[in-house]
C-alpha cells in the first residue's frame, strides 16, 4: 500500500513545484512591469531629457564616426571637428540670418494676431460664430474662462518639470541636453557598459544586441529625417517666395523644423503660411494651400519611401498611433520624440522576436509578396 502511494505523490509534488515556479515568474513579471510603468509616469520629464541627449549623442557619434572613416582621423578629433563645425554654423546662422529672422518672426506674430482679431470680429457678427466663441478660451479671444484653480502636478514628474521650468528654463534644459549629449558622444561605451552592468549576467549579450540595434535605428532615422526636413524647408521657402507670400524665409524655416514631427508637424507648419497668404489675397491663399499639398504629397510618396528604404521603415498608421500614445503618456515631449522612440523600439523588437515564416504570414495588400 505504501509503495503505490509514494509513486503517486511524487508527480503531484513535481507539478506543485512547477506551478509555484510559474506563479513566481508571473508575479515577478507583473512587479517589474508595474515598476517600469510607474517610473516612466513619475520621471517622464527626466526620461525625455535623457532621451533627447541620447538622440543628439547618436547624431554626433554617427557623424564623427563617418568623418573618421573617410578622413582616417582619430574618433576624438573627428568628434571635435563636428562639434566645432556645428557650433560655428549655428553662430553664423544667428549672426547672418538672426536679425532678419527675428524681424520676420515679430512680423509673423503681429500678422497672426491681426488675423486672429479679424476672425474674431467676423465670428462675433453671426449667431453660429458667437456659439463657437463661447467654447474658445479667453486667452485666444473667446468667451470661455480658464479654470481658476491650476491643475496640480502629478507626482514627481510635475515637481521635476517645475524645477526645470523655474530654475533652468528652456535654455537651461537645452544646455543640460547639449552637455550630456557631448559627454555621451565622447565616450559612449562608458555609459552603455555601465547600463549593461545593471542587467543580469545571462541576459547581457542580448541586452548589448538591443542597445546596438536601437543605436543604429536612431542614427538611420536621424540622418533620413534631417534630409527630409531640409528638402521640405527649402521647397516651402522657395515656393512661398515665388507665390509672393510675406515672411517666406521664416515660414520655410518653421515648416522644415516642424517636419521633425511627421504628419502632425507638416499640418502645424502649414497653418501660419496659409493664414498669412490669405491675408494677402484669396489667390495667394489658395496657391499656398496647393503648394503645401504638393510638397506633402511629394514628401510622403517620393521622399519618405526613398529615405525609409535606406533608413527605418515606419508604417504611417503606427507612427500616428505612437504619437498619440506617447503624447498622452509623456506629454508634449513625448509627441515630439514619438517617432524616434518608435523606431528604436521596433529595432529592439525585431531582435527580440522570431521572424515570421512564409506560411505564417497573411497575404494581401501590404504583404511582402
């Protein structure tokens, strides 16, 4: 009687141990995931500063590495040349074009303000216009008063944002990003190896592979997006000048810079130009709308596919959803950096997952066939 009882209890004990192990692994996964989500929520502002510095460091590192391969210079010398050249270009642009851009920016602000007042006056003369103005904030000329009680900052993120905003301000934050990026670019291995030390030993080779994949994706995306921004800015500025729209230079610069944020930036960048153009005349306004439609059609159907083949292939639907998600979670900085974040995450995911076999793929439009 004792013999059979021992043989039946052993498998049950083994199954119990396996079940406990699975429960422990599941609980550990839940705890880690919760801690990561909580850290992102609490430290979103700091994480965005770190990511901005990392992205800039990747750009500096990639440019310096390319220059080092071409000229046979040591990496540190190539990096120094890149930093000096970029700094000189920024200073030169500020000295040469700064006064003109400043005057045009003031004129643009005045023109937009005047057009806003004109639109407010026209809306206030109609019943449906008055209805719309009731839901427009008073700061924009509407009738809706802002909330009297300011929203409390959420957790540590609000505290960090308040400190950065009150003590450093925008220029202070930019200085932190620039200095951190230079340090990251000078010795990237130091910081990457330091982060890898935090990973469990058996997972370090895979973590190293993920870091390399994310770095390559960020560099490819940055190079492609810089070319895209340059083309859009030049086409916008030249096209607006040819149409006869005032402030064509600054409007072209705005369009190029805002194109850093795909899709959304293109729409936002076109709004000031369209408003200014309609203030000149209906013909100029319609021509400006047509100009931006042509530019975005060329950029979306010709430029972007060519760049994506050599850089990072991001489906438009995924890009828009990522902008919505990161914007909701991380605020305005999340919206700005949603695309490079998504590119890095996709690169990591491609290394962490097994590619689909042909028999597992779904056919039809958008398939690889």
